[in-house]
C-alpha cells in the first residue's frame, strides 16, 4: 500500500477520557470508608471495620454512607453484594441473594421511564463503566405501593454497577 | 495436604485472625480443621483459592462462592464419573487435575476427597463404592509403578491393617505408600495378618521406621506384628497412621502420624532421619 503525502496516514490521539470526578472508597457491606479514605492496595481490600465486605470505589456523588441500602451487581446484572440495610429491606441475606438477577429483587417503577428495560439498561451502562450517575425509581420485585428513588452508577475496581436506594 | 496455622492463613489473605473466624461463622469458609490440641488449621488450597477470588471480587460472598466452585470442579467431575461408573471419564478427570497439580496434590486434593464424597453419597456397601474404591486404588498403584527406583538410603515398612480394597482407609494407606515411595526411599507394604517370616523381611529390608496403617485389624494383631518386628530388629520407631483412637500402653513410645498422607510422609521421613521425638502416651485414651 502506498501513501501519498503525510496526510494519508497519521497518528491521532485517543479521544480524551471523560473527566472523572472525585471518587470515594467504601466497604461493599457496611459502607464505611477505610482509614485515610484512600484506595486500597491490591490484596488488602477487605474492610477492616466489619471484615465482611470488600473495599470498592465509586464516584463521590454515588458512594453510599453507612446505614444506606445499596446493592452491587456485575455486568450480567447478577447480585454480588448487599448492604446490611438492603438485606433488611429486601428480606434476604447477601449470601442468599448471590447470583440472583437484580431484576428478581428490584424492578423499575418509573412511569416516565423509556420502556420496561430502562432499569436494566442503566445498570448495564453503569457496569460497563459509564461515568454518569443516573437516577431511577424502583420498587421491590414482589411488592406494589412501595417506591424508592435510586442512584445508579459505576463502581470498581472490578467493573460493577452500584445501586443506592434513597429511603428518605 | 498442606495446612496453615490461623496466623499464616490470615497473613496470606491480608486479614486479621478475627476476620477469618467471622468468615467461618458467616460463610462456613474457609473451614478449618482442628489439631489434637484443638487449634484451627486451614487447608492451603482453600485459602489460596479464596485469595485468588478476592483479588477481583465484588464482595466477600461472591469470592467465597467462586473459591468453593474452583475447588469443587475437579472433585465434582470425578465423583460424578465414579458414581455413574464411567471409568474412562474418571481417568480423564485425573489427567486434567494432574495438569494443574503435582501427583501428591492431585491425590490429596482431588482423588481422596472424591472417594470420601462417594462413600458419603453412595455408602460403602454400594456398587458405586466397590467400583470407585477399586479404581482409586488401581490409579494409585499405576502411579506407584511409574515411581523411579529408590535412590535414597533408608526404608519404611508399612504394615497394612486395612480389611481389603473396600476398606475406607485403604485408599489413604495406598496414598501413603505412593507418597513415601516418591521421596526416593524404599517402601514395602505387608498385611498385618502375615506376621510369619517377618524376621526375614526385616533382615532383607532393614527398615528405619515401621508404620502401622489402618484401623481394621485389632490391637492384638498389631501388637503381635510389632513384637515380631522388634524381636527381629530391636527397637525401631513405630508409627500409627489412620489408626483412629488407638489405645497404647502407658510405657509405649509410639508416633501418631498426621491423617494427611503428605504430612505423614514428611513426619515418617523425619523419623527415619531420627529428627522426630515420639509422642509418649501417658494415659490410656478414654474414648
């Protein structure tokens, strides 16, 4: 293949990554921040406060506070972690929720949403690394008349989506 | 089977001993065994699998689940093959396990747990147990036949106190023969009932240690054999392996080898080298 002039082939830079906002580190079970609030080293991600969760990272606007109800799902929307409050709210232990689809536990309850799969689409986008923190209205899968506002966004370091329920 | 003390397991996972105990309560994993002194010891493979799963997990629960799965997969395949009488598939499962582990680890982490699971699931009076147990012993014997000839000085005499190939202890005793043989020493096994002519055997083999293995034969048979050995060779270190709650007299000096064949092998070699002190039983077992 021949090239004509320097404009035929040129190296172009990758698109600039979206500016990532400040991130917070929290325990995936008790939501407490580690001492110093710094990202853990690989191999030491177990929460020193409760010992029952792994330290995760999320945008500061999304990161839960202790006593928040939240869930962590992977790219296939399987549940990996439930906070203590989410366990109480949904009536099942984290170990029993493991590998269940989040849609078995929570469903969209937003009349304005863009279709029945709106919640799944938001979760897939978040687990794929979308930086935005989005909001949705959800309800427990087997209950009517109860609705929660939920913030949804990415968490890591292993790609996942974090759903924080606003219980008011 | 390699085991870790609580502090070693906690260090490997970068957590405190309290956290390990909290996981044991909440997840029943890693599940420690207990030493004679009631201290926790963790199976190295379980802890290593959890360490790997924690590295890219999203929660402790999911890491524990993954660790369990990774340990079970080879055992699952083997138990499934044996329970359905598929011997070729069982051979294949062992081949696959060997690709990831040494012979010793394959036997200890896959074969022995699978045989134990088969006994638990089907019962030792089942056809599946008869086929599975014999297959396991034949597999170990095949591996033993491929062991290079002895190159190290010293010999061990294993006195087989199991009933037959269907004795639940038989596979583990064969594993001990394999493991000790693979260290390069000379190993000979003889049934406990065949005590006649033991003097000639001892004269020929010149064992440095005698291991009495299995719990089927009664104490009288064991004592008769031990007497014959000592009459021929004088005071030799005696050790029990998978002998259960053996009762020994107040004056006996006998070594209890660990239940794990690899640990028992290491201890038997230490005995052979004169490095291990016997466990002196000061009182009869109450059990």
